C-alpha cells in the first residue's frame, strides 16, 4: 500500500485554524513572520471570522479543503495596494495562514473579500 492520509487527519488542521484564526487581514505586503506591532499596523482592511465562516469539503484536486466565506463591506482602515489576505489570532500576534489576492488599490470606503480556500492534498 502506498502513502495514505485520512480525511480526519487533514480536517484536524482545518479545525485548528477555524478555532484559532479569528481575524482576517487584507495587507499590502507579507506579514507572515512579522512582529505583533507590524501585523497590527499592516491591515488595510480587516474582518472577524466566526466558526460558520469555515466550511470543510473534499478538495478540488484531492484531499480536503476548507473554504473561508466571503466577507463583504470590510472597512478600509488605511490606503495601500492589497496583495495578501492573512488569517491571524485575536491578539494579532501570529499569522497562521497567508495567501495572495488580486492586487488592488484601496483608498477609502469598503472592500469585499471573496470566498477562498485552503487545500491539503492527499500524499502522492
């Protein structure tokens, strides 16, 4: 038998993120390994994520994925070019996951963050 990974093993990672990734930031540059002060000041826009914002399913390719729900009308906190979306903890001390987004200039008003997913592939 080849390499195998159970769905429950992959779902455990998504469950942990759902419990701990309580906020989403839209940022201009990477803040993955940044200090808490840098993370907190990097937000161009932000939203609170709730348990219901995370939906697990079979992956598009294989394995499992979690889809983070659309967040509409997130208030723009400062001007800049959005390039990344991050999931962070409540204290803004740790970035748990960061992905790229379509670059766009944010100046004022609100921004919509479309649904996006994190996929863990089956072992190959």
